[in-house]
């Protein structure tokens, strides 16, 4: 019998959710409602300009694993992750068991306070 019902393979992505006004979007060249893949330098710039935000693990593979686990399935995520914030170190390939959590929030979710 296999250890997992579903193995999800993909990129480890962090979703950043924050409130802002239209001026912030325009000033920073952000398209409202769009996904933006950014590098470390861009992330640090935006964080220095914005207020508090919610960080949640994301990406289709991660979200699928969380969904399977929330329904009682045994899910695993396999992909590149880093040990340091914003992938400042060399990413490594690893596999993580995904556990169920409260609806709408994965175990990796956390709030980030303004600096």
C-alpha cells in the first residue's frame, strides 16, 4: 500500500495578500488582480512600501496537496524549496508531507507585520 494518495510536483510559491489603493498599484507597476512572479529584490522593495500582509503557501501543486489533505487524503508535495526567506540560498529539492489545517489556511500560512 502506498504512503500517499497523491504526490504533487511543482514550484513552491508564496501568495502575498495585502490591501492597497490604486495609487500603490500604479506607482509600483502592478496589474490589479494579476499574479506577479517576482525576485528577491522586487519582493524587498514592495515589502518596504506596503503595509501588513498575509503570506500563504501557494502554487497549483501546493494548493492541490492542501486540498487533498483537507478532505482526509494523504498528500505530499515534491518541489524546490529554500531554507532562507526569499530563496537567498540555493534551492534544494525536497518532499514534504501535507497535513490538513483550518479551512482556507494552510499550515505554512502566517501574517507578516509591517516593518
